[in-house]
């Protein structure tokens, strides 16, 4: 497990079905888009396709931003930076899809075109608005 994410932050990442924003890069231009994710032991898992996936294949350095609100008031936020890897093994990729589907209540065949990706978190910033 990485030391980059404090225990309190890890608990928040796994509580609820938050939407994260994934930042990738293409030719030194940022691309940011919302994604569903799971987290465990210093690794973010997500499924994606299109521009995000193409960008990850070209440049695996990514960032992820997650924030939680209560009726529009920010409660906490986090920025994670790391290296993305496309999951090539069908069995492992299927397990990622199932974890994402379970967390967000999606049907198993709803996003079949998406490809599983793992992000090894190298550094993180975490804050609360207490």
C-alpha cells in the first residue's frame, strides 16, 4: 500500500459512489473527464474508452480529482497523481468491471466497450473543509 494516501483519505475514497475527474495529456494539452472508480491498497481502478484511453496508452502519467459535497457545500477533496496501466488480462479486467458495476449499480453489460485501467498512486493531496 502506498504511503501517499492517509488512512482518513482512503476511507473517504471508498465511502459512497463519488465521481472523479481524470486528467490525461495529449501533445501537452490537458484532457479532463468524469469517471467512476474503485480504490484499494494504493491503486485506483477505472474503466474508460475513447480519448481518455488513447491518451493513457500514449502517456500513462495521469491525475485524478475527487470531491464530496453535502447539498452543494464542499466537505473534502483529494488530488491523486500516478501512473496508469491498461489491464490486458481478461480475467483481471473482468474483475475491475464487476467492482465498478457493483459500486455504481450499473448493469454488467452496460459499458462493455470500456477498458479496465489501474492507476498506481504516487502522490496525493487531501483536504477537508471543516
